[in-house]
């Protein structure tokens, strides 16, 4: 430790040769089958080792791993010469009760966490299922996953670009007009009613909009040069919510401004008209819009259109 504190450099004097190199080989075998050639290359390129090792030396380390309980087999065609780690005594085992616990936590996170937390937890569960080769965990996650219908490569890109608030062009599978390209100034990804949406400013109409992530087929273009400067004016909506639904979780842009005996009055200030309208419609008869006049009329007209659709049936 004194030597390390003085030079802040890892040297051979600080290593247990056999243990460190055996563990290094073990980590490589965990990732993929290895040949003697690929192991030698890994030793040469290692940050601290940087050395040439002989085939006989590698055999010693493989033997050490086998003696510790690892089952290592030499592969046949078409991977002649490669060694595969079949099993090892350090494998993590997940019981059925633990699988249920992990899925229960996931369901709790879905109700209260930000999308970034949901995404990271689901990614963790997926990696855990792969690492432990646990099909039960993978299948359990598949049943409740909110990301299963989304192209994972597209999702990774959306997360990256929305953090930077970049303007992108996506190929979108619209339910009305089929596939079309849409320009969006990205803002955030969020979970609503069990679906993942990309929020931003749709440049087709220059207004706030939400796009269903699973309908985004691919990202056609990204504007990395120019930072978008469009800014929307927020709207302030007030609505009264009966005590039946008064315990609902408020959004970040909402606050309670008055508490009555059997209801509460909530004020929402947002640029996302789509989101607040969807939320109010979900409340049904438990909710009455008080202001603004224009927003109230918009809700009334939507309800009339819905009623007319049912009357036509």
C-alpha cells in the first residue's frame, strides 16, 4: 500500500501473479470462448500486465481454474481451439421467490419512478437474467415490461438526444397516415398509462406533442449543429377533483390551491396541453375543468365528439 500511495502505479510487486491472472482469464471466459491466441493478445493489451505469455503458462492458469471448480471444455468445429466455460462454482442462483420479488419491485417502480429509473432497472433485470441464464426471470419480465415493443437501439438514441434537447427527424408509424417523417425538438421520455412517450415540440404544427415510442421506427436525422430556440408559452389550467380521486399523484407542474370538504382544486401550469388534457379525461366524472375558458371548451367539444361517435354506432 505504501508503494501504491507513493507512485499511484500498479506494479508486479503489488500483485499475486497466479490469482490475478487466473481471475483475468476467468473474466474473459465469462464473456466468450477463448483460444490461446486471443488470451495471449489480451495479456499483451492489458493495462497493467502488458506481457507475452506462453501456451504452457496459460495451461497452468486454466488448470488452476479447473481445480477451483470451473468446468472448461475445448470446443469442436467450427470453433476448434477455443475453450468454453461451461459452469463455475461462483454462479449466482435466483430462486422463484427472488424472481417474484424483483418483478414486484419493478411494478412498484412503474407507479412512482421517473422513466430513467424504470429504464435502468429493466436493463439491470435483463442483464441479470442473461448473466444467470435464468429464463424464468426473463419470461416474468417480458410479461410486465413497458419496453418490450420498443426498438432498443432507437430507445437508446432517444434517451441520448432528449437529454441534449436536440432536434431529430424520425420515421413514425402514425395510426392515421401510416409511415411519415416527423421533425421533433426532443424534451423527455415519460411513462403514461403503461406506454412510453417521447415529449417534445412537433415542428409540423409548432406545438407540444407526445409520440408513442413504439411507433418510432427509426431516427432518420439528428441536427447536432444548431440548438433549437423555439419556446412555447405555458397554459394555466384549474380543475376540481372530487374526493374519490383526490389521492391521485400530482404531476410536477401541478399543485393544490384549495381544499374543500369533498373535493380539491388543482392548478396545472404546463406547455404540454396534450398531457394535461389526457389526464383530465382519465378522471371522467370525478373532474370538472374550471379554467381557462378555451381549455374548458376544448374538453367539452372532445366529450361531444366521443358521444356522437357512440350515437352513430
